[in-house]
C-alpha cells in the first residue's frame, strides 16, 4: 500500500481526564487502526480517513498546503469534548499522493472507502484537495452496501467543481468525472454557488448535467431559507446522501485557511443546520471536509471550524 500511511498517536493529544470519569475528550475515545496491518477495517461507528494530497490543487492553480489538512483537523478534533461514549470512533490513517500520482491516490482512496462502507462504518474523510470527492464517491458507489442505490451528492461549496479533467484530473474536476461515469446513479446538488467564482461555461455544464444549485444572494438569511427548502425537496428524490463540505464555501472571516479563500460565503450556522437536517432524514451515509490548508490558517480557525462540523455530525448520528 504505497499510497497509505497508518494513523499517528501524536495527532491525538490533549487534556487528560481522571480514569474513573471515562473519556471526556475525543483523543481519549479514539482508536487507531493501521489498514496495512489489518486490511479488513475493525468495526466502528465512525471511521476517520485522511486524504493527504494537494496535487489536484496544484494542477488547478490553487494555494498549496492542503496536504497537511488531515493532521490539522485531527489535532483540532482531539481536543473536542466527547459526549457520545456509545459511538465507537476509529482513525484509519491517511491516503497519500506519491510523486504527483493523483489518480493512484484517488483509486487507493476509493478502495479504502468501499472497505469502510462494506463494514458498515460511517466514513469521515479529512482533506486535502477537493479531488478527494472523486475517490470518495467512487468508493461509495462501488461498495457492495450501496451498489443498488441512487446516491445524492450534496456539495456545500462556492464552486461547481465541474471543470473537465483536462489534461488530467484536478481539484476542480471531481463532479464532472463522477457525472460522466455514473450519471444514471447520481443526483448532484450544490449549495453556496458564487457567480463571481464560476464562469458562464460552468453554469452551462451544470445545466447539461441536470445539476441543481442555490446561489449565494445578497442576504444570508434568504440564501439559508431557500437552501433548506431545496434540500428538503431534493432529499425525497435520493436513497442516500454523501455530503462534501468544501471549507472555501464559508466566508473567509470564518474559514481563512483554504486553497481559494473568499470574503463572501455562508457562515458556520448554515453548515450546522445542513448536517442537522441530513441526520434527521436518516439518509446521510458519508461525509468529507475538503481544502483545509494549515499553511494559511494562522490561528488554526479553519481546522477548528471543521472539527465543530464533525462534532455536530456525531450529535446528529446519535439523534441529538
């Protein structure tokens, strides 16, 4: 497994609680499993898997640094108070991109995701460039568990990520690749599209693929209201949902450490509401966080935002 590296305990440190209290923080509850030593994943409710790759960002002319995103997100997660002792949580390490071989990394990621799904583990992928979405969705679609289901791709993002994979795949092409290969099995909804960040060609591509989207308007309240209404209607058309959260969809006041920051965007409350809605629907089956870039995240704010979104997921999975 040349593209794989096992989990590191150094990512999972923090305040130590008295033994008699049990795990009070996530770093005290997490289990570490090396897939190179144990190819069949140990049963777990939630499985973290990193995508330590920003080659796709480089190919798409973005700011480099997201290769370090999985580590930063883990360190932020480690210190989160943990209220869900009934949930087992495991870190399964990282998929890496060796010598610029992005396509090999995507294939390795898809195989790992399939393995997690076939063990009934809820994958939470930590990125890493948004080209992660291709490997993530491919693994889900080709797993035995979801082979016969119509899957909804929900992307919280300022961008469509519908560019052609020319000359090669990159962080702006994953959904074009997926819709070309699996069109009859997918529905794609994007919440947070910004006109200033997507040329007319991409809007036309979205129409040709039958993509549904909600644009950021002049008021956040109106956008949130329309997005949640559209989400509720869309959920009725799919069997299960894979949620991808591109951290550049948030305004840079909340999420400065990304590959393509913008002063415009949604706020953390919107992300939390979407996760809550999806958990209530019982259709959410997979999640990833893309484009966390610690090199431009001075105070670690973006990684903390990502950690809080995952904390909301854990509450939602327990029906809270």
